[in-house]
């Protein structure tokens, strides 16, 4: 197709006919119009006279112009003009398809895939070998047949990171190792990365580069922070220029363990802003349930912000054997603990029997030697369920017989009688300093101030397991901190007091850092690399490119500093990491990150996915040519005097109306109750998403065409139903595409829906997510369906059984694909007494129509056709794809037959014919 002034021409050589127009103009100017005859008796006096010079009149210029325009419109219309044509990339050599394949392209991944399929199809027809290069996972280039890459395309998904410099360097090496030239088609995510200019330079040396990129801004969520009692949500976008809003949901489990949206906030970008923030004020109980934040209706890892201990303030129960008003404040066993924990934890104080039912995260016993038997049992059970018991020594513990003879459950080691202090039988000559923390210690990497010394402690008795339980010791090797696991929790003992009586440790910042390492408190600020020196973190869950959490499987552990500073990649994937009882959320975007737009050289053409639809102009121009020729005839008759001016004006007016009336006004769907009851009308629920509603209407029109051609049903044009205002009784069937942001109907609308279901109507819910369900994931649309269907009077459901009426209502079917091939379909469950009659192949199932059918195969997209009844959207590949589309149409026919005729196919009168068809 040849492009001229932005318009494509299928037969551009016909435009040479425009060169004849000047010659035609001269010819027409030379031919006079037909003479006007007017009776005049006196003309008889002129008979016989001859005029040696005769002049002919000329055709009026405006009539010539009309004729020229008519001929030009006909020539241009026959040349096949197309507005916004789909341009094919020329070339016959190898083709390299480069994909950024990062989180920024996840929202447009389907467009990405469709574009690649089209390019592979074109390359296959041209016989061009193709190689693919994913920058987030570069591999050596292999130029293969396009069909081989088409088979692999379905398994490609975006990565939850942007290509790092190391991966870009690998891609440059791969390109340099490839011999020969090739053209490049680059599908960009719209997010800048380091080294892009080097890649462009390297690829430009091999051939031409074309870039596809969505023009929409890419939005990402930064980690949420907790400031002054408020959760602050931070967001960034790649491009400014327009005001923009985005809704962020806080997700987490409800009391029953079901994940729900716990709160929401609106992010508002000013026209010139690249960053914005929003605030959430939530109670502590609700804040502790939040597991992540998500931007609504945006499937991208960058639109997800995971939460960890920084957002959730841990509840710490402080218990001391000394009353709160006994002695000076600085000598209180809990004073320094309060000072260390108050900024980052919720402190609970009182009796142990009163605090344990509140299920705190940590229980601190400061110099508590003995507990009542009931309290001790309750505390053991609490630790066994995952609690952290932190104990501090003191005079009471040193003087008691706790853990002297045998090891006790609430003590990590056995203790010696008394203790060790200056001036005693086992005194030191001077206070002892702390030894450097070992690699296996949770305190490894912390810097020990020189002023931290210990003057007294309780001593641990030598045991075979003592060495494995010591996590901190003094310079002479005596234990300072010991711990042991107890069920799912752990018990930790500081062999010194929680105040400054036995050591200077509570006076130093090391005391706070040690509590943070033990996850006693939650750090209000993100840790820096030095804070995590010496720790190893294991991934518990990781994000995929679409922002879904998946199991980390066997990913290797990550060093603490790398977790904070290293770029994301295959070895360090965004997700939730744990080390002991601590958790760290490594998000796609970190604090201080920015989302920058891509920058391309002027020599590289950049095209967008969101172009206008291709529109042929040939028919319009040929129609205009015919109208102008009709006007020419009328004008010629007017000039010749054969027509009156009034008649000619009427012809002009009618022609203008024919040209000015939009095609859509020539055929309107039924809009009044009388029209709706006159013919069968297939209806769909309006979702508020213009694209989804358009595809659904096109799909129902395609299904109507199939029903008209293959059955006696002749439906009227599809109708979009507003659940709030429209009457549902006119429609036996409702197609309801579920979108992520679809608003919930009102209580009145739900009342109409329940009445509709009880009186024989059917609703087909289509979540259009069968591709995700096959991978074991739950989509946002599926979660939205749960919310939409909760107030509906839906009977118990079951997967579609193999002998259901839907499998034989018109066609014999076992598969019910749409645009997605094999999603699960749910229908009303069969009654308990539905038994198979002897000799019959089918059970006597529901005596009526199932009121609800639920699936996710995106049937509307498979049914959708244009005005010429041609499919609008791709389904599968090749012949198998067209077979899949045919099965989708047959499912639609079966569905409507089931709606209109019920379970008549279960009647015995049909059994012989069905048995014959089945070959039984």
C-alpha cells in the first residue's frame, strides 16, 4: 500500500487518471450546452439569412468544476484510498524484534502481543527470518522461521523489572556477536533505562529501526511511608501534560482470611506534575492487615507497593516484676525499653494475664523470675504459635532457682546460681566489652561502640547446645544474649538488665539496633545497606510483571546490602523477603526512584498502538461522485431550460441530505418498549468502559448474524442495558462483561436483577481472564465478580457437566472456547436426585434454564464482527484459531437455544436421533 499525504492507496496507478482532468476541462469548455428553444414569431423574418461568423456559447465554469470534481472523486475512489492504514514494514532481509519486556509494558501487553503476531505473520509471508531479543532476559540471537516464534509467543510475559545496565551490556554483546545486517522492530515500554542510546546506535549500524510505544503515561507506586499517624502513598508517572487521577486500594485479609480492599485513596496528578501523594488515616488494627497497595485497573508490578514491618507498628507487651511507682524512673527496668520502642512500636503495659488475650507480637519480661502456672502455660502456648518472648536478667532472676537444674521452656539455657559481678567470688577486674558479632548472629555487621561495657550478668551453665544458642558474647567468651526456638516462636534472653544497672548497653544506640534486628520493633525508616550488613534474606513471595504475587520457589538467598542497593533482576526479584522474624518488601520502585520517559533520536520513527481505526474511503468517494453526477444532470437541465429552478433546488437539497446524514442514523436499534418486544433482542450490561462496551456490542451483533444464518432466530440489533434505568423483562438473555473498575449497582438495580433471575432470565458473566485462570492466578475481574454477585440470588453452581443440555442444545459440543480456549464454565448445580435413566445417555438435569453461566473465555471478542461480517479480533493462530472461533459461535448458538427452549433436548423423543449422532 502506497502512502500519499497520510492516506494509503491500494491501486495508486489509477491516480494517473487525474492528469487527464485538464484536457477534459478544455474539451468541456469547447462544447456548448444544449440550446434553449423559445417560440418567437418574428424569427421567420430572418429565414434565409446567412451569418459568416458564428460564435458558440461556453459551458458555465461552475458546471465544469462540478464535473471535474465528480470525475476526480471517481478516480480517487477507484484507487482504493484508506484513512489510517495499517502500514506494513517492507524489507526482505532478517528481522530482529526487540522488546523492553519490563513492568512498564504490562498494561499494554495484549497490544504488544497482537503487534508482534501481526509482524510475525507479515514476516512469514515475506519469507523473512526473525529473531527476538528480550532486554530483561537477553539470550543469543537465533534467526528462525516466523512460525516458530509465533508458537513461543503465548508463553512470553513481562518481567517485574526494567533492564539493568548488566542486562543491556549482555544485549550489546549478543548483537555484536551476530553477523550480517538486519532490520529492527522495537516494542518499547515507555520507561527509560540506562544504555538505551548505546543499543540504538548498535542496531542502527545493522539496518533500519522502527519503534512501537504506547503514548499513555506509565504510573508507578513508591513504597508507602508512615508519617505522623498517617499512611502516605507516593506515586510517579513518566510523562506530564494532562491532569490525571488514579485510585489506590489497600488490600489485605479480613477477619475470615479473605483478601479484600480495606481502604482506598485517590492520587491526583496536576497537569505539570510528575509526582503526587495521598494520605490514609487508618486505625492500628486495620493498618496491620494491609499487605499491599495497588493502583486500580492497572495490571503492572510497578503499580503494586508491598508492605512490611516499616508500615506496621508491632505491639509489644512490657511486663516487669517491679511496680511502676517503685524507685526512681531511671532505675525502672522498663524505662530504657520505653525510650527505645515508643517511636516505632505500640507499647502495652499491665498484667500478663490481661495482655496475652490481645495477642501482642512481642512479650518482654524484665527481671521476672517466676510466673504462675496458669500464666506460664498460656505464655508457652502463645510462643508456640509464633510469638517472640524477650527476657532480661536482673537481681530477682539471679537470686531465684529458675532453670538451675533442668532447662525450662521459657528459658533458652540453664543458669548458674547467683551471677557474676565486680567484687563477687567470680568478679572481673574491670567491666568487659562486647566481642564482635559472629556471622550466624542476627546482630552480625552492627558496629559495637567502645563505651558499651558489662559489669554484671547471669551466667549460663555449660551444655552441649549452649554454643548453638549464643548470638552475642563478651570479649572473654561468656554469653551475653542466648536464644532458642519454641514451636513456631522463639525465646531470647539478655543476660543483663534492661536498665543501666548492670551494663551501659541500654544507654547506647546499639541497644535500639539490636531490638530492631530481633524484630521487637518496626523500623520507621527504610534500612540502609550498612544496617543489613552480614544478614541473608530469603524470598517468600515475588511479583510477576503483572503485579501478581507468586511463590518464590527455590530462589537463592540475597545478601542484606544487595537487597537494599542492587538493581532488580532475575537473581533479585521484587517481592517480600524474610530474615528470621523480620520482613522486607523489595518493591519495583524504591524511595527516591523516578519514572522517566524514553528518549529516541530524531532518526528513529516512533509509532503508537493507539492509532485511529483503519477506514476505507473508496465507497464514500464513489458515492460522492454519483451524487455530483446527478447534480450535474440537474444543473444541465436547468441551464437548458428543461427544468424549473424549484425542481432543481429540491434535487440539490436531497443530495446534500444524502451526503450529510451519518451512516449510523440510517439504522437505529430499538429504543422503545414496543420496539424491544417486537423482536428478540440480545442485551449486554453497560460497564462504563467504552472499549469493553463496544467489543461486547460487536460480539452480540456477530452472534445475531450467526443465529440469523443458521437458525430461525432473527435477532434485532444488540441493546446496551443500564441496570439503573432500563427494564430487564424485555430481554431473555444478558451478557455481562466484568471489568475491574465497574461500579456496584444500587439496591434497586439488584432488586430488578434478582427478579429477572427468578422469572426465567439468564445472565452470562464473562470475566475474560481464562488465560490467567489456567496459570492458577486470580484476576482483578474475578475478584470484582465476587463483589458484584454477592447480593444476587444465585443458586449453587458447579462446573459444566459433560451431559448438560448446553452440550447438545443445537450443536454437540464438549469444548466452549471464546478468545481464550479452555476456561472453566460454571452453571446451576444439578439437583441431588438428578439420576441417569437406564438406556439414556444424559441425566435428567435442571428442569428449566440455568439462570447464571459464569466463565472467562471472552466470547464477545470471538463473536465480534464489523459491518462486512468480518471478524474483528484475532483468535488463536491459523486454521486452529478459526476452528476455535467456530466453536465459540456454536457455543453462542447453543446458549441462546437453551435460553429460548429450555431442556427440551433431554426429552426422550430426541433420544434416537442423538444416539444415532453419537454412534451408539
